[in-house]
C-alpha cells in the first residue's frame, strides 16, 4: 500500500520525499501550546517505520500482513518546525527476523525511529515492534 493512500495519513497531511516522511508545522497538527501534537509525531514515526519495512522487504509486499504489536515513544523537545522521521533496524534484529520468517512464515521485527525538525533537533525517539505473517 502506498503511504499517501492511508486515510489517517491524509488527514494529518503527512508528506513523502522519496523514502522520508515529513510533517509541516501548520495549524491542523498543533496542540494547545502551538507545538506539533504528540499524536501527530507518533503517527509520523509509526508510518515511517512501516514504510521502512516496505523498503527493506519489497518482495513481501502483498504476501504478508504486518501488524503493529508494541510501540514506545519518548518526546525529547517541542516540535516547533517542520519535522521528518528516520527509521532503522539493527543488523542483529534484522537477521533474527529473517531467520524466524524463513522457518515459520512469520516473525517480529523492531524498528527504531528518530523524529527531527528541519534544524536537526531530535523531537522524539520511538521503537515499533511489528509482527509480520504470511498470507
């Protein structure tokens, strides 16, 4: 699925530049103190983690169902400018997932995401655990 087709992503107006997702600083995503709402940052980070999995495993698209099992997020600084998200998976975690998936047709994988503003300030860090199962 294309990220831009997800209804909630459309609602927040999350944008995509190649493989990076970003969110503009604008009224519809602000909270009561005029910073980007925590839930908007969470959605940006979670969506980036899913996009990252699609990039790593394009051969699995349409053949698996990824389900978010667990998420943690820590907000570091107020987001007062345009923000973007960067995802990564440790080599160890990637190898473990691939072994599980090859043996059982399912597995869990942990994706780490950092949310930064356009000046490079980290506004949030998150971890998303995805359960991926063959159709």
